[in-house]
C-alpha cells in the first residue's frame, strides 16, 4: 500500500469534492503558515510561486496545478529548486468549452441589452442586429483540447470553422481549416482565443489585430487575460468596429469596480469561472491530487518540467 502523504491545498474545498481521496492523504492549508514541511501543494490560478517562495519550502517536492495553465508558477525556478510541476491538461476541457459556447451565444445574441430591455418593460427585439451563427465563420486561435470541442459543437450549429495553431501541420478535425493567424483573424465573424499566456502571446490582440478583424465581428476569451490589450479593445468597441466581446478572463483579474468594460451592452464579462461546474470543479482537483500523489509515490503523472 502506498504511503499516506501530507498535501497542502491553497483554498477550502468542500468535502464532497475530495471523497475520491479515500483517506490517501492528509490535507493541510490554506496559507504559507500551514505549508510547513508538506512535500506537495495543490494550487489554483491565484497562487503564485517564484524562486524566493520556493526557497522558503525546501521539503516541497511537487506543485500540482488544478487546471491547464501554469503561468502562475515560475517553472525554471521550480526546476532549479528540484520541484516537479504538474498540470491537468484535460481536467477543465468540457466545462470551459461549454462556457465558451455560452459566451458566444450571449454576446452574438446581444443578451445583456435584451435582458435590460425586458427589465425596462419593453417588448420586441428593438433593433435586429444580432448575429445568426449558421453560416458564420468561427476563428480559433489555438486548437487544443478545449478548442477542438468548441469546433465540433460550432460545426453542429452550421458554422464554418478556421483555426491557427503553430504546433499543427494538419487539422485533427474534419471540416476545420488550418490557416495563418492573420487569415483567421481577418476571416472570423467570431474569434475565440485558446492560446497560453506567454511573453510572445501577451497582447496578441491589440490595436493592429482588432483593426484587421471583420467589421461587426466578436471576440471571445476564455483562455488568459493578458492575451488581450483591454485599452485597445475599448477603443475598437467604442468605434463600432467590433460588435461585442465576451471575456471570462481579464488583466488584471478581477477588473476593478467601475472598469469601463463592465456594464456595457456589448460586453459580457464572467469572473474566470469557465471551468467551475460542479463536475468540472471536482475533476480539476481530482486530477491535481492524483498527479501529486503519483509523483510522491513514484508513478507517472502529467509533469510540465520533465527532463
């Protein structure tokens, strides 16, 4: 039988989401004062780790991210400290893909304005300016697990799907056209971002990118906030070049109260909850804990800094 390990967790988790552990670990948390000598830590996106912090916990052997992205962890610093970094590449796929679709419908059907219209006691659509998705082009920036699921669903609604991904030479999905980034940006009626946050992708959607988009098109971001220059987004929305934007992630996160992107009829903002369904949340933490336990027990895991 495998040893019972202590695992630090950075936030409270309801017991029902931890039943899968079945007594295999002692959980401690939720701050650095309780981390102590724990050999493993399970973290969310808001828990940041750099060289200075790693140096404070020399007994730490593994950091396991509950989710895909690990831009809150300095992987080079972790490697230098002898700490293995894990992520869960498939854990948020279903929930995040569904939320991407939900945002696409919300913004293209102009739901914020329509809901306000109903609340004001008005009937009828007002101006009929919303987008019919059948026959429209969906552009995907990145074609990983989440984007693939979005692509298949979009095709079921009659959308034409284009994608760019520097790691793919051929499309893994029938009917999805691979193209260069600039062609995807300029062709899409709806552009959905599915790229990681790196120095190269920071503000990939900027004034130049927005100017290249179709007149009256829409932007969706359920990936990472820094992909979008929000000042440039505001300018292009105010100019009427884009018809709308839907954001589950922002930079900073959360946006401060009163930020000009909030409360607009042409913008939908949700607070980084794309993966937060009941099943999705459980799946995130189950994968994260299983990765941590696998590393501690010497079994295969989803390791980011495997050398």
